[in-house]
C-alpha cells in the first residue's frame, strides 16, 4: 500500500477538469488508465523521467473505483485531497454544503488518532 500513490492520484486528477469528469463517469477505466500511464511519471518533471515500480494494491484500486473516501482515509489518503476531488465530482448533485456535511458524517465514526496522513 502506498499513501504516496493514493495522494498522487487524488492530486493529479483533481487538477485536471477533464480527468475529474472522466473519473466521475468512468472510475474503473480512469483508475486503470491512470495507474498504467501516470502512476510512474514523476510529479512536476517535464523531462520524461519515470519510475517503474509504483502500483495500487487491490484494496486501493477497489476503493478508488468505488469512490470510497472512508476506505481511502483509513488507508492514509490525505483527507483534504480526497475532499477537494470529491467536491469537484459530487457537489453539483447536492444542495449547498450538503455534500461536505455528508462527507464528514461518513467519517464521524472514526476517532483519534486518525490514520497517519503525514507526507
């Protein structure tokens, strides 16, 4: 399991409006494409350098495909990255602050100490 890779997915998808829509409409396809094409590219590196070893675990892949922010949080994905991406995808389907309140309510059963979200 890689908190880095989860956060990298959330970060890169959230910063591209086309990827946000793609992830909303086709989460399984987007996760598969991103893992194959983007996971091993270095962030903010324009020289084409990349690694070869990064991949999601089955649990990470499932949670991303199902938009399961609670499972992602339990695995250590940064809650701000998850929240901002999921707001971009789902806020339009709800009234003002409705989605944010539901997001928080879904995490309310978790108590301190939260999973380690340090980077």
